[in-house]
């Protein structure tokens, strides 16, 4: 089974953990963004100072490659409006690394779509609703829906999706879109577009916008429905468990995040700054981080219901949710319906 959309097997992950190696790295080129998404993990983009230079970005990518990384995941800000994106894509591709890019589509014109196709970039387009008003509200930008739909059409013209050109839609599960998600899932499957549906990590903007919230019993019902749909209609068999629909997140075993200013964190949810790449090399930071070592040794270190859960061998809940809601990245995931502290009574 593959885990966390990383195309890595459990065997590959175990081997990487044993050897203190990476399989992927997530990186922000810049935090500048033209959307103001209500659920974004970046609370304030007004300060975008002291961001990494192109040379620093390239250097840390090479450091990740030396640690065994085979895949670079580009986050944001919005990568498609980053002025040096094409240069970076060419660089990463030249190094023989797979590229995945999360984007709202703003800068995807025909020229960029051609570059993406040439480098076989796995494109993950953010779309949370087929309803224009809902999409624009969630994105915090009038016209967001039209921008995304235009980007999708442009990507299709460039050959996405195809066996060589992977295309996914990234969707957060929230109060405003939950009723339309089964139909949206079916549409994406029929279009050969991979659905990346996930539970919102309760941090930054999402904590301020409580109107987004969905309780765990509703999440359980949605996950179960989508699992049944996948099995019966599309021949895909998976067991429902948060935070990713149809997938598992154990990213801390084999990945890390480098922010636009060089801070290294375990993931976008566990916002504990381990160190900065301007101070130390990535290998040193990861090897000597107590947080990273605790997460890799999660079976011994995890607490509460997540430790005793029947799924504990293959899941440790959302560490980001645990950290953001409890202050303890090793705590039991408060958002999981299997958690006994869930007051809904739906475990």
C-alpha cells in the first residue's frame, strides 16, 4: 500500500527510517499569495521578508537529494506566480527528482503548462467547490473559481491528466462543501483526476473561521461513503481513517518542510521550528532533532487513544491537529472519530 500520496511503499519507508534518510521534501519558494483562503495554514502573509534566494533553495534541494529524497513537493504561497518557478522546475527535473506542485492555478498559462508537462510535474490544483460563490468565499478572492477553472482547462490542453501527467484536485472538507463532496469525488474519478480530500488542520486561519467546522461523526460518514463508492464503482479498496481520504499520512517518517525563510519543520501542521538551513545542514538538523526522532519512534512515544488504537501500527492520526489543539505533537488526535474523547459518540 502506498502512503500519503508519496508513491512510496511501507517497505521503502521502513528502510528510509532505519537509515535516517528522506524520501521527499516539502518546500516553499515564497509565501506570497494572491488568495486569502479561509483555512490556510499561513496566518499572515504581510511579512514576506528574508526569503530564501534561488541559490539557497537549490542548495537545500541538493541536500535533500543527498539524503535520499526522490521527490520535491512545492508548497506556497502560490508557486505559479513565483517569478523563478520555471528555473526551479528545470533545476529539480535536471537533478532527476520527481516534482509535485500545489497551486491555485493563478499563473498557469499555456507557457507554464507546457513547462509543467515537459518536466512531468504532478500538478495538484486547489478546488474546494463546484459552486462559484462557495469557492470564492473559501478562497477569500472574488474570481477564484474562474481562475481555477481556466487553469484546469489550460492543463487539459497541455495533456493533463494522462499516464505520464498526473493531475489531482486538492479539497478541504468543510461545512460549506461537505454535501457536494460525494458527487465531486465521483466526477474526479470519472475524469481520471486524483482526489486529494483532507480534513482541515485546525490552525492559523482555520482556527479563526470556526464556520468551517465539521464534527467527527460527519467526517466518519463521509469517509465511509467515499470508501464504499471507491470499492463498488472504481475498484479501489481502502479503509476510512483521517486525515486523508483514501490515503495514510505518516509523512514524518520520510519527509520534512523547509519554509520560504529556511525554517525546517516536521510538517505544515507541526509548526515546531527545528532549526534553519542557514544555521545548519538539513542532515544535521533532522538527525539531531528530538521532535523528528520522537515522531519516527511514534509507537513508543505516542500518547492516549492513538497509542492503543487498533490502527496504531499503520496510523498515528494527524500530528498537526494534535499539536495545534493540545500543544503536544505526541498527543492523541482530537479530531479522529476513533478517539474516546470524541463527544459525538461515533467512534
